[in-house]
């Protein structure tokens, strides 16, 4: 089993370099930029945009709260990373995304976009962050996105092929399908 922790290369030094972390907090305070609490490390993991979320959710379409995940054993290195993120209060929620057919789950951290979203429980208004992934292969971030893109394309090709088959079937005998609809109200293309 392999494990991949997805830290942003330009920020990962903040985890171990106390001087860099101190400078980070001084600069954010001086520039009046919202930051984490002075004793905490800011989020150093891979932020996701909407396209990346769609791609990764194609690889792992099931999402559960980390505390409810029971499909496989979470490796110690991933558990240590989750504990660190929780201790540093980096995320409002931590989820496990997985796929029953092809394992290799991933850990996703989520933060509400605004305080009002948190108050109202708007879980659909959250920033997503890729924290870790484990399984057969430890893909780099860009390789993981390409794998997801291929999965999206395959799924769309399968759907398009199915639709084309239905259209071809209808065009081969439109009168039969029209009569079937008139008699029973059903069509070949309703699922």
C-alpha cells in the first residue's frame, strides 16, 4: 500500500520551520490579512477548484464523514496527517471520498466559504482541499487529475453510446415506437 500526502510545495515548510511560521503570522497581521490563530499552522494542503472537485469525485464518488468510514483501514501516516490538521484547526469538516469498485480513497478537508454558511449549515458552500490518498498507487496531483479526467471521458462515452443505440433503434422503426407510445405511453428512451 502506498500513501501520498498532498502538500503545497511552497507552503509545506510552515509545518516545521518555526521562524517561517512566525514571519507568516507577523506579515498577515501587519497586512490585515485574515489568518489562522497565531499558535496554529495555516492550511498547507492542495486546494481544489470546482473542475478539480468534479474530476476527483469521478474517481471517488462516495463521500462520508471521516468518523463514519469503514471500507478499509486508514494508514497510520494518513491518520497522523488528519490529527495534525485537526490539531491546527485547518478544516471545518474532514471527509473520506472513495469508490466501491476501485478503491484508493482520499481525504478531503472542507471549510465553509463564509461564517453565514457555517451558521446556516450550507455544506454545498465549502472550499475543498485534497489532503491525502492511499492505495495501490501514490499518484502526483496532476497525474491523479488526468486519471479522473479519463474516468469522466469514459463515463461520457458510455452514456453517449447508449443514447446513440436508442436513437438508432428508434430510427430503424419509428412507426413501431410511435404505436407503442400511443398504446402504453412508454418510449424506448425513458429510463
